[in-house]
C-alpha cells in the first residue's frame, strides 16, 4: 500500500493557505470558498483512506493471532475497495493543468465524410452525454445545428463537474470513424471525421472585456435536430466576434436575452483560450520548441469494420469493445492521455 503522508501534508498546507486569504474581496472570497471545499474533500478522502488502511491492518493482525480464517473474505474485500479508491486518488494527481478543475465548454463539428460525418458528429455528442451521465456530471446542451440529411453539423455544450475540463482536454482533436455506411446503398466502407474542442469555463470576474463594436449579433428561430423544439419567436442568438472570426450560438434558453448572455459567456471563454494559445506560441517561438497543433490532427480511430477497435494514436491505448466506448466508457482513454501528458511534460492543458 502507498504512503499517503506526502499527499496529506500538501493538502493540509493548501487548506491552511486558503483559510488565511483575506475575505474582504468578494471575488477572492468566492474563490477561497471553492478552494476550501475542494481541498477539504481531498483531505477527508486521504484521511478516510488512512483510517480504513489502519482498520484493515488491525483486522489482519487479529485474524493472524487468533487463526481466524473467517475474516479473510472481509479483509480481501476491504483491500479491493481501498485499491479502487486509491486509483481514484492517483488519477487526481494527474490533474496538473492550471484549469483542469473547471467546467468545460465543448464544441463538436462534423468534418470530411458528408452525411456519414454528420451522423458521426451526432454519435459523438451522444457518447459525451453518456460519459457525463456515467460520472455524475451535469451537461447543458446550448446549441445543436442539424445537418441536411441526417446527424448534426455542430453542437455546443457545457459539462459541469470537478475536473470536467481536465478530463475532456484528452478528447480535443479530430476523431476518425471507419464503418459500413448506413447511408450507402451498396454498403461500402466509409471513413468520416468529426472534431471536439474544449475550453475551460471562466468565472464572471475572469471574463475578458469585449468591445460591443467588435460583435455582430444575429437572431434566428431555434430548431433542434429532426425539427424538434421549434420556437415561434426568433429567440436563438448567433454572435460573431469580428476581429477573430469566432462564432458562437445558443438556442437552448427560453428567451433571446438568456441565449445572448449564455453566448457571451461561451465567447469570453473561447477568447481567453485564444489569448492563452497566443502566449503559448510566443513562448515556443522564444524557446525554439516545435509541437504539433492538436486541432486538425487525428487523435483517435474508431473502427467498426472490417474489425472492431478503438485506438488512441497519442497514447496507443486501445480496446476492442467499441460498443462500450460509444456508450460513454471513455475513462480509460482519458486516464491514459493524462499519464501520457505527464510523461511528455505538458502539464498545462489550458
């Protein structure tokens, strides 16, 4: 079993640091409250693991002294449960990025492959919805643009939960699907592409100032995939940031005002990500570092025919259980990416 003392010492230090922060500033107070809650949860987790380990050691000593074999199953079960919780704690140690603990604002876009790509984009949206449900995360669908024949051309959604961005940073990039096309009358194999992008959600006080003169705001009638949820008013909002060309849309709220507010929140997060990316490129130019940009590069292949395999091309992690992956079983891929990121030295994912 692992020694938790270093973990616990670090967590207790963070807890005391958070408690000493001046609470006069409302923004600082809100951040401190959040930090206190998260660190206290971590301290309680490590304390609980140490107590359970101590109890198991005592039980094992008692069983040995008395030669009581009836306790073996209870001890084995306790050790197995402890191992599972320890693995969860080890996973937390991989969240080294500055923004890993935040909610994630995500976009899916269909790519090359026509109708198959649009269908693949919709399959990906379902996959991430199922993944969020599995983890107990909240998910908010803000905009879905149906494609002409089937599937979707794009979708915007927010995943809410601790480490949502850290986990979904593993999914940023182009995803490739190979299958027998359900849209091909000759049942030929088709390769199609769709992409996922994710940026960390910001607190309101962190949002960059946006000049209203830099914006073009369009309204349109909300419509979900398949013609569902059609509103009688033009409540959906599309905002274009003219200097960067960034376009965000929101159609899920009840009013145009609410949709605009949500779209501005998403735009602010994306502009902050652009600023971080610009700074990263400046530092790389100064250091001479050359790295491939993740966007536009295939990160994972999902092969349904002629064999079944999902393989991540960065980490080489793979599984033949394609059905489970498409149903949201993505944690192993995400953990493999976080391990790979740590080995590669790319601690900051955003």
